[in-house]
């Protein structure tokens, strides 16, 4: 049985557990911002060595959810269980503005992530540099060691930021939109890298994106956010017209074309028979309750292709 210890530094956050248990359990999480419920009864768990996609359109609540897991965002109700405590989280935030003239090298940024101690004994500078080199090598970034971070390309900066986030041997790595603004090559390189990190280091990864296509080769599960609710499972289980229609609270089409799936979120009109009460789930078991009025857009987004993700 998993032991859970309250940390006390943030209501609703707990830590502890067996090493082989879930790295993160989010249970009935609700968050309100400026009086509006942005997340409502969101529940999911992720295990070691898994890459999980946090999928949702702009404003769906992805950053809010990641901030709640980090303890940066107060929650209205629910629980966040972290197997290794908050210090076991590595985080790459959504917006990292690095001025090209900033006199900071990749090695300096990565070193900032190292706590400078091992078993309470201060690391010698030689040991620190060796660790920085090891971290940069782990993201295929050895050549970036002395480069100014502000002058690096988006893909190169992403590698350095991931190396920084890995510095304290996290059990859980959170990345907020790490694929935004990357070209196809850098996107594929980053996804391959994250798959390798999760596999080889046993790190549980949760990354947000509005396009899940690039993740399919490495992703085990998705947490799909819409209208404050979450649908979770494999892509095959979640990216379906019936499940997404229930999630959004109105009809959603899922088209397969040229090996891809297009999700078309049309005009909102609340689906008959999907009027959940305060504690009642709407739709299949893996769809949690929501405020379906939050979205009224009629855009179409590509979120998956027809191939099944690796399980
Ligand atoms: N401090 C705040 N006060 C009020 N509303 C907020 C605050 N921060 C975010 N929101 C709103 O909460 C909703 C969710 O925002 P969030 O940033 O979590 O979305 P997101 O899924 O990360 O979007 P994006 O893909 O654009 O990054 C949005 O409607 C946003 O406007
Ligand atoms: Mg965001």
C-alpha cells in the first residue's frame, strides 16, 4: 500500500509512496481563476518511464494544471500526490525569454539547476563541471557547453532547458509547450530525446501541446483538456467523436485523412443527455465533469494521426 505524507506547504499536495508506484496522481483537481472554474474535477495518474501528452487548445488550462502540480497555483479542491515530493519535479516553463545579449552560457544555466551538493557534501567545481557535461551530453547538447544561451536556436535552447530541468534527478519532468516554435526537424529531435529520457532514466514526463501528432511515437497516454474537463487514456480511447463530444459538451467530429486525424470542434450546442450534476461524471468513465460553457470556438485542430501510439 502506498504511503502518503502531507507536506503542509501547499494544501492538497501530498508526497510519498513506493518507488514503483505512480510518479504523479491528480485526483479531483479543481482550480478557479478570477472566479471562473478553469479546471473541474480533473483526475489522472502517470507512471515512471511514461511520456504523457497534456493536450488542449489555447486557454484549455494546460499551464494552470502544470502550475497546480508544481504548487504554484492554489487549488479549490482535489489532491496532487507526488511520489518524490516537489523536489522531484523538473520543470521547463512555457515562456522562457532569453535575450541574445545575455552573458550566460549553456553551462551556466545548467549549473544553476545543480544544488551543489551530493549527500550533503559540497561538490568540487571539477565535479560540478563533469555533471554539467554529463547533463548536456544526455540531451545531445555537448557542443553547446560554452554557447551563449540567448544566441542558440529554439531547439538548442530547449535542449539546454531540459538539461537544466534534469539536473536534480527528477522523477517527474513537466514541460509546458516544449514543441512550440520548433521546426519539424527540431520537433522530432526533441520528441525522440524525451522518449529516450523517459525510457533510460525512468522519468515520468508530462508535456503540454495543442498538437499531439509529433508525440505519437513515444506517448503512452494523453490527458485531453477541454471546457475544464479531462478525458484520459490512450489516443485510441480518447480521440473519438463520442468521447470528445461528451468532453466538449457539444458535437465534435473526428476525421481520418492522409494518415492523420482532424478534430473539428464546431459551434457549441450542448449534447442531449449530457447534463452532469456537481458530482456526476459526464460520459465514459475516463471523462470527468466540466463546465461545458467555457468553449465556443469553431476551429479545427489536428491532434492525432491514424497510427496507434506505442503502449
Ligand atoms: N491569473 C489569471 N487570472 C484569470 N484568468 C486566468 C489567469 N491565468 C490564466 N487565466 C485563464 O485561464 C484559462 C486557462 O489558461 P492557461 O494558461 O492554463 O491555458 P493553456 O491551456 O495553457 O493555454 P495556451 O495553450 O494558450 O498556453 C484561460 O482562459 C486564461 O485566460
Ligand atoms: Mg499554456
